[in-house]
């Protein structure tokens, strides 16, 4: 089976700093892979590189049928990468001037060219499915953090990408909402998608991830089944990560 | 005898008016020469005082005289009932004829104002000639065009923007010498007189100046001056004779002593109100159209500077800096007069272009800042969804930038309403110019100024109010 996402020896430099030093990982369909690491370990940058928002300096990224190479991504139009990957940002970046429903409809209408009425119907169904169907007319600033996140997930899902990237989705959620989110994401994986999720939250990763990759100083230092990796850490960085978590509690 | 040196006679005129009245000496531009200079120096020397020239723009001479900025002004100033009512006026020293100048090819066609129905006829604003043209507008259906100077009417006559010019024979003759291809009709439309003007409270000095002028008429010194400047003709000995016999009664029979049956300010205001309103409409229409142009062009420039390549960015930056770094008045002159040999724009179009092109530079800076103020994350989100560069601009970036730009753009619109008064230099009759004419005829700025201010406020206040409402409507409510 070919992976939905395959990263090989990914390298990225910014000035004198090595941000990523040869990271390799793969995410299969129906799999939720968590990317863990201390702040500054390169997690978010890696997601941005997969979405071609950041150029990289070495290695390869393959997203579905699209191969990204080092340097700035100069896609043909329409950009084939966009059919393969969706992204939910840590701070959501919902379009401030549009209602929740219009945020979800925008890409289907203007990128895929859907009928507006049909697109709105599907968008409303997606919002309903994610538990924010009643917030369709609200503007982004009227939404709570959890509601905004669900609208952002709906916006990404509206284009039906096989791979979904989520940057720190658990960061601003209380435990009950974290569980609800985990269940939603697990459902998405079960429905055939691949998910790559950055997180600081080892309980969340234990409960919902199928695999985990630990990043430290731009390298993947440990990877495997979440329960094995997190309950019996072999690498110093993994232990430091778990220690920082328990120190914070 | 008083041992103190006599105080200088401060005399005023406008050296921009040029020969034969007052012009800068080509040998020594610090000095002025001209027939009015010679007359002022003659008067000063007879009064035993040194002459000192004070430069005052022609349109401001009356107001300055009333304020007492100088002792006396000589500058081909016409004797009018309004001046007699508000100022002290000397005996006339020259009789001129208001003559109609046309292109040589039209001599047979346009013999009088009556032949010019529906056609534009130019003159200097605030003069008797302009009043005559306003009369002809009602009587013969001509279109009266007012200029701020007496050179451009003839240039525009030559290049076809107007079909005739009505002005003093002195100016007409000078222009015909300078510009071949013009011809002046022999019959005078009206007759007028040049006088010196002083503040109302300077009657004593005026009487002494009258004495000097009468003496110069008697002994031929005035004739010598007028001959020297090539304006002597058969009308002058007759005028001098009438002045010396004290039988000169001034224009339309009014005398300074009794004053014209003066119309009250409010009566005048009621008469002028329709003209002020139509000038206000001109201001409003011109401002709206110019602002529309400025917003469209400013958006294009801003987008070009944010998205364009190096060459287009450099060119657009140069445009913005040149426009912002030079006076708008200069830009208006270049568009209207400077380009006249290439493209002869009608005054309204030139004004619209001048204001629009100028404001576009300022608008573009607002829009560029607004586009750059849209957070990076919004653009990332659009990109990840697959929106192209222009789709992102149209659907995400521009609508958000629009809100940032709304308040400063409204500010600029209010500024445009007021800056549009500058286009009166292109003969567009807008509110400030009309007010100035009203004030000149009335001899006071109080009522015209108040009416003019009220009309500007009536236009700008609703605009500011509408902007506040729009901003409130689009303001994003705070999260609960």
C-alpha cells in the first residue's frame, strides 16, 4: 500500500540554523500520526513544508501523486497539491470578513467551481456533522476557540483532501473538548483519510494516534506505536518531553 | 521743514500682469517697469516721497486696499460702482475700450457677442468684461468663461478652446502682437477707465494724487508716459479734457461722493444663491468623479506595487513620488496648458484628470498599506485551499484591506471637496471661485464667505456621517 504522505531525509536551513536535519516519516491512509516535540523542535515547520508554505533545502516530500522538491514550490495552475492536502492552522486563520458557512463554501465554489447552492448545502452538512451547525451565520470573531477550530476543520474537509494536517489542535481545548476532538479525528481516519497532527499532549496521542514521531532539534529521534514510545521512552529527548509535561501539571 | 526723510509711498500692483502695466525689468528682475510703474513714480516724486513697490496678486488688490496693506494701487484697475462704494478711487488716467478678439479666420463670422450664441467666450474674472459676458450669457446665450490671468484666454482662443475673448484694448493689442492669427473687431463693446485705488479712509491722499494726475494731464507728462508704452490714442485727450473740466462722472453716472444706490448684502446674497448652488453642484460632481478615478487608479497602483515585478514596482513608485513631491497646481497647469499642443482637453476633463491622477498617488499609499496589513495567516489559509493569487486578492485580501482603507479614504474625499477649488485656475467655475466673484462684486467677504462655508459643510458633514455609519456596520463584533 502506498502512503498518503512520504517524507524522505527532509532538510531545511534558515540562515545559520538547521531547522530540519534529515527527517523521514510516512502516513498511511486510515492512519492518524502524531508529531511530538518540544517547542522549536520543528513540528510546525514540517507541516508548513508539506503544505508547500515553506521551501525546503533537501530531501523529498510526496503527497499522494504530487512530488515536492527542494526550493520554492512553483506549481502549475490549478495547483495539483491542493487536491491532496488540507490544513488546519493552530490559530485557525478563518477569513475574518466571511461567516462560518461562507468560510467553508469559499474553496468549493471558487476553486472546484461547485454550484453555490449545492456547496452551501454540503457546507451546512459538514458544520452540522462537526457540531457547529448552529453557528453558520456567525463571524469568526464571534466564535469560541473550540467552535472556530471545528469551522476550520470543516473548511479543510470541504475540499475532501486525502491528507489532513492539523497544527496543535489540542492546545486551547479543555479535557472534555479534547476527547470530542480526538473522536472526530479518529472517525476521519476511519473514513479513509490520512492525518498528521502536531501535539504536546501525550494522553491525547496515546488515546487517538496510530503512530507517533518524536522530533528533537530537527531530527526524528524515535517513532512507533504511541503506547510503546511514550510508556517506555528510549531517547533522552522523549523523556525530556514527558518530564516537561508532568512538570507543567 | 521736517528733517525726517519722507516715508515711502507704498504702491501696489501685480507684476504677473505683465506689460504694458507692470512687469519685471528684463535687465534687472528685482525692478519693475511699465506704464503703471511710471505713473506711480510720477505721483510719488510729486508728493516728495520715494516710491516703494508692493507685490499683491491682482485678484486681492481691492481687499488689500481696504485692509490698508499699501497706500495706493495702480495696475490697470477698472473704475466700477463696486469699487467706488467700498474704496477711495482717483480720477481716471486712461480710457480703454472693451474689445472682442477672435481668430483671424472668424473675423467675418463673429462680429459681436450676438454672433456667438452657444459658444465659449473668455475673459479675466472679476472684471467689467466678465460682467458684460454674464449679461451676454442671458441676452445672447453665449457661454462666459472666467480666467485668472489675461494671457491664457488668448492662448485658448488660438488653440480653439474658446471662440472669442472680451478684454481691454490694451491687453488685446498686446496679445495680437505676441500671437499671430488673432484679430480684434473695431467696434467697442463698452468703454472703461483705469484708476488708482486707496482705502476708504485715505480720501485726503486721494485728493492730492488727483491733483498730481490733473497736473500731469495739463503739462503733457501723462501723455509722454502713455506714448512711451504705446497706448496713447485719440480717446485720451478727450478723457483728459473731461477730467480737467471736472465733468467726468465715472462709470454709469455714479459719483464717489454720493455712492451707488447700494444693494444690501442679503439682497445680493439672494441674487447670487442660484449661482453659488450651481457652483457647489460643480464642486460635488467634480469631486465625486475625481475621487472615483483616484480610487480605481490608486487600487491598480497599490496592487501593482504589492504584486508587480521589479520594473513595474519601480515605475509605480516613481509615479507616486513625483506626484506627491510636486504641487497639484503645477500638475493642473501642465495637464491643461502644457499638454495643449498635444491634446486639447476641455477644462472639466483636465480638472477631473488633474485631481484624479494626483489623489490616486495618495490613495495608492493607503491601499498598499491596507493590503500589507492583512495578516499573513489569511493568505496562507487561502493558498492551502487552492485559491490562486488573483482569487486570493479578490476574495480574501482586498475585502479585508477595504475595511482598513475606508476611514482614510473618506478623509481624502472630504479633502478633495476642498482641493477641487484649485481647478478654478483651469476656468472651471466651482464654489470657491464663484464665492470670490461674489465677494469682489459685493466688496465684502463676510456674507459670501459664510454662505460658501455653509455649502462646503453641507457637502462634507453628511459624508463624514455616512463613513462613520459604514464603519460601524462593518465593524466586527467582539467575541462574547
